[in-house]
């Protein structure tokens, strides 16, 4: 997961990196909630890389479902909230995926010490500021 954590933000601008990480995470037979959340986050980012409006919407919705499923499986994990917050803060309003921003920001701040050691904390700080 270190590779995914370190490169997650770069996937916004790097289509091939995004594709590679999605393929890597889709290869997991029984994904952990963290793998599922990042897969969902990467799918929503991938929606920016596809051309067709129908494919964009479909891909975004699929990613959103993965993120929400991961959070239902492990609601106390701040890393999952980080992934959701990163998507909700940047999603266009018309997609209707912005309802947990304040909740996730607060949850991350209250659970700051629970992140994995290889989590890029600078990315988390930038997101909640």
C-alpha cells in the first residue's frame, strides 16, 4: 500500500500511473477496506481521464460506491475518511457527493495519531487546512 499512498495525489495528473494503480488494486481477491477505499478514490480520479461523459459518470459512481463500502466496513479508520474527503472536496457539485466534508475533516483531526507510518501526512494536512 505504500506505493498507492505515496502516488495517490500524483494520479490526478498522471493517467498511466492512475491506470497502473487501479489494475494493481483490482487484482486483490479480498480487498481490505483501505485497498477498497483507494480503488474507489482512484476510479473517481480516473473519471477525469476518460473522454465520454457517460463513462465519466459511470466510473465516478462506481468509485464512490467502493469508498462508501470501505467506510461501512471500517468506519473508525481515518485513512478511509482521507480518501473520501479528497474526492468530496474536489468533486463537482452537480455530482452530489459533498455531504461528508465537515464530518471527515473533524474525524481526521480527532484521529490524527491513527494513520499508518507511511502515510504522506503533508497531503493530509493540505487537505484539511
